[in-house]
C-alpha cells in the first residue's frame, strides 16, 4: 500500500510539472482544471471521476487568470489535491471544491514568494548577461529557473498528496454533516453559474446568431452536445478562412491592375 501511494505521489508530481509547463510550450491551456483533473484521474485509475471533478473545478476557477502583477490561486494544485481526495476517499464532488480552493490559495502564496525573491534575482542575472551580450546565458537562466520552480512546486504537491490526504480524511470525520451537504449543493450550483458567465459573454448581437444555431440544432434536430461542438468548429473555420480572404483582398492595390 505504501509503495503504491508513493508511486501515485510521484505521478501526481509529474502531472503538476506537465500542467505548469503550459506557458513554456505556448499556452495550449493544459493548466486548466478540466485537463488537470482528467490527468489526475488517469494516473489514479479513475478517469471518469477525474473528468467530473475537473469540470466542477473548471467552473470554480473560471475567472482565475493572471492580470498584470495579480497572481490568481494556483488552480493546478487545487485541482490535483481536490480530485485525488475525491477519488481516494469516495466523497462527493463538492468536497473537491471545498478542499481545492484553500489549497490553491496556499500554493499561490508559495508561488508569489518564488516570484518575489527567486525570479527577481534571476531577472537581475539576465540583465547582467544582456549587458555582456550573452544571449545563451539568458536562455539557460530562464530554463533553469522555470524547470526548478516546476520541480519544487511539484514536490510540494506530491508531498501534500502523500502525507496530507489521510490527515484530511480524518479531519473531515469531525465536520458536521450539514456543512458537507452544503458544499455538495454549492458544487451543483457551479455549472449554472458558469453557464451564466459564458452566456453573458455570448449575448451580443454579433454572436447571438451562433447561439441561436446551437439552440435550434439541439431542440429541433436532437443533436448531441459533441455534434454541436463539431458544427461550431466548422463554422469557426469558415469564419476564419473567409476573414483571411477579405484581408488579402483589402491589401491589393487597384493600381496593380
């Protein structure tokens, strides 16, 4: 049992590193809770629960984006620990949200301290390397700082998983039932809140026809959600390629004819 838990903790750390490298590989959104929860469920042997918890955590962290110097809660660690706890303890999805948000807030403090002290010093070192005209040194410093940060944070999350989950499970035995039920109810409300936030962005006259097309496809043709998503992908591709043609046509000078 101990060896299996240690292996799972190592894999949890690997999931964190993969998600943390999101910016490093061009921001393909692999740090979002829906992806992190799925990967966590995969390494823990319960993919379905991982996807379910990841979707709930995605709605909880829907607005968690860095703006300027503002650093949001670390949704990667919150999603990993919340998903892992639900899978291993058999608790309801609401407990992932209740546990994941405080964990994310705590990890954001660690991240902020790292940016304040470690990254600041690395930036000064890069400035000195720039004055020397040593571009290779700047690249090395950036890579070392980024990978070292990912490894340290992954180590913290892996250790938290290994040592913390049994303790958390014991503590929850003393939490009143009405609080646990309330958390479950809140988790059930999150999808409605997330849909409302998305609808607020979509309800503009330029986008309303696309929303209406999706509604008609589901209501009158009975098309499943995945089918609607594929139709949306095709429509987006048509709009993208046609807008490109218009830009090319606008750049052509009439004098060329």
